[in-house]
């Protein structure tokens, strides 16, 4: 996969790196400390020094300071082990991001694992399906989403948006309704670092190109297993194939101007939403 920077974007390496990289900081909303606390505790360099105790950094690489990574972080000590956990006492032995795959997201989706409460690491519940962010927010605030539900927001990916909007408002609404520890959210849209709970985004391929997330129906049972890196809808391959035959692409939301050109060229989230000239069929 040729990324815009000419670098292969390989989402699978995220889990490999996560498996060996401990989680040392829980800044809000994952925890009760903030960026200024991190700065006073020694900052990112102090975190890097902790990671270096396990040999997780390439310390001899040159950086923009004109010095190597090792020279940059030398003598940067951890001044507050409550803010930056020591390497031998991490919040978790694995990193904050997990890439999941399954019949909902054959190419991948992403969750900020470090902000998921323990009871939601493995979750099973009925799909509550919405074809745009606004409809989902109305249902959440209207009390129509209950504990155990799995909110599915689709057609918000790079092509469907168009533009892959940030689904921060629905996650905030779920938390505000007291459902943060009992309701999961799945979307082909994206999340920022402010998301919390079982918020699973970047589902690829997206709904607008006929990804399986477009085939989920209200009430389907969705099974999420973050430790196993899996996400599936409990529907047979035969049933999904039948639904695919009946699926029709949606009319684009924008049909002229720059966004129409963008939507016609953009790839799904797992490709970095880069632009490619469509190949002639």
C-alpha cells in the first residue's frame, strides 16, 4: 500500500508494537492526570527514558535537534511516578491502541484500548444501526439506547462523509447518559484522542463502498473481543452474501465541486484515506 509519504501503511504492525510496549501514562480522559502534569513530571523525554530501560527505542538515530535520540533523553528523569509509571509498574503491559479484524472489518478497525473499561474488553450485544452521526446522537440523547447495545454509525467514512468526520459527540453523549461502561460504538468514521469507552473506529472497508458494516441490520448480535483483536457480527456468510446482493450504493451526499472529486478518489481508513485515481474498469 503506497501511502502519501511513500511509506507502506501496515496496520498489522500496530498490534505487534502494542504487544511489547507498556502503557505508562493515563492522561484524561483515560485517567485523572493532564498534559501539564506530564510536563511537570519530566515530559515525553522522561517517558522515553522509561521505555529505553527495556531497550524499546533506537537511541542512535539522529533527530531534528542535531543530536541522537539517546542524547536528547539523557538525564531526563521521571519526577512523578504517579503520572509517569515506572517501566516495571505500567498501567498495562501492552500499548494503548488495538487493531481489530473480523467479518465487520475484514481490512481492520481501531480502538483506543487504554480508555476501555475492563468490563467492556469483551462485549456482546444487539446492533443499533444509524446511517449518520446526527441520527445516532438523537437516539442516545432521547434515551433509546440501553445498556448492552452496540451503536453502529456508518456512511461516515472518507468516501461516505465525505471526509471521515470525528465521532466525538456520540461518545460524549453515551458517557453523558451514563452508558460509558455498558455500550459500545462502532463506526467507519474516526475518533480523536478525546474519545473514551469502547469506541471502535476506522472500520474498513467503509459502508459507502459496500463494506460489511453496510450489511449490519438492527438487532444483529455483535461480538467484540479486544484482547483477541476480533470484531464480528453473528450472521452467517450465506446471510451476509444474500444481503450484499440486495445492497445498493447510496447517492453521494455531495455531487459537485472539490468534495465530489475527493469522494470519488479517496480510499478507506485502513489505507490512510489517501487519494488514488480510480482504475478504469
